[in-house]
C-alpha cells in the first residue's frame, strides 16, 4: 500500500524586534575584537564580503557590550525563543486555517539554547494546545535542523494520516556571541549570525495541496566532527566553525546530492539550500555545476537576515513559494556531524 502524500499546509516565519545593521555590527566588533583584527587584518573584510546588510536579534546591540554568564544567556533564550515560537506557530496555524487545539503533534527544533521544559511545553497554555498533544523537541542539528525537522514532521504525519503536525524551528544564534574569546571563528560568527524562527503545518492524506513532501535522506561524512558545532564552558556556547567548510562543500557535496536526487526520482529539480554564507553559496553552485547566481533567493535571505541557522532554509522556501515555486524541488542544508540533510518537495504543476 502506497504511503499517503504529506501536504505542506502552511509555512510562516518570524524575526525578533531588534534590527542589527551590518555596518554597526562591524564597528562594534572592531572595538570588541581589536586585538584579533590587529593580528588578522583581513578579518575586517568578512563583514563587507558576507553578503549581509542586516540581521535581527532578541537583544539590542548594546546588550552584547558586557559579559553574560550561562544563566543570563539561558534566560534571554527562554524569553526570546519563547516569543518567536508563539509568533511563528500562530502565523502557520492561521494560514492553515486551524487552531492550536487542532494540533496533534509538535516538533520543536532548536540548538542555540536549552529549555527543560521544552519551548513547546512552555507555550502550551498560552497557545491553547490540547493536554494530549505529542511533544517532540529536537536538539543538536544546527543549520541542518530546518530540513531534518521538516523531514521528521513528514514522517510523523505519514504515520498518522489526518493528524495535524506542527513544526517550529527557532534559533537565537546571536546569544552565542563571545566577546571574551576573540578567535577567528568568533569574529566570523559575529559577522554572519542572526535570530529567527519558522513554522509549518503538515497533514497526510491531502491530494490537492499546492506542495507535498516526499522522501528524505541524510549523509554524514566520517572524520568530520570538527567542522561545525559547539563547545561549552561556564559562559555558554562557543562556536566551532572550520574555515575549510566552503572548500569541503565544493569538493564533497555533489556525490550525496546527486545520489539523493536520483533515489528520490526528481527530474531536473529546483535546488533550495541553507544560506550559510556567501562563500558557502558559491561553493554549492560550484559543486552542483549551477550557474553562478542561481541561488538568488538564498542570497536575498542572507542579505536581509544573515545566517539564522536552522530556520534560514525555510525562509528561502517561503520566499520561493511566494514567487510561485512549482515542480520538483530538492531542499538541503548541512549541519554538525558533519551532515547533509535532503528533502524532496513536489509543487503543483
């Protein structure tokens, strides 16, 4: 018996209220990381060449001017991520034409803070979720979390046709800013990362939806644990971000991507990638032999929001859908592991 199709009933995004202009962040970073800029003068170019004009944060720029310990960062995460969860989830529910009481499963993806009880549990009474709703919090997927979270939600929806599955992806990357360290990775992170959230509603068994979710796949490269991730110390998370990442993608992405496209039966698919940075997008286009500039939606999201980690690829998908995305699409992102996550989408003809 064939598995029922999983409809993407809605997709919505949200950002916090503090806008960070890239010029202001560059000036701030030069003051905080002055010694690092003296040692590595070309670090200043990162802010210019990142392809970013602005980002959004749950805290104003001056908040980052003083040290914050783990407890303070965690409280900022609970406050900021909690509000973004509600904002994105409510928009997705409204677009789908359902209420929180209609939700059967909640998948919450976030790797930039720790919440126990989980973000979805904390928001339950405020949102109006039923006491019997299933909670599925997911941690540790990093930038791949948007794709892997949507894939997990589709699998859960497929297992229970007719049930409403809500996926909420929330990341507050700015809270990992570390003015006390000043490594190259810290400066690059200050130039790239922003905060944001995305949410989607899925239901299996609907044939006439504008977008359906197909098969998913992942590929983890052996010996690559040091490419991306977190370290943890009393002050909070510390970013692990290898400068070899663009070159790694350029050399090694093509084989698993092409295997996925073939296995999924996608004919000449449109690609949607996580916009990790300008160099990463250049590397993806080179790896897949795409014409330079093909990933234009990705660059627009990067320009206006920075790298928000997991939600970013869903911002790109939302933008593409508003422009009338149709036909076969391969959704992809890469995160800690080092792992590439792939998901097949099929839009109405």
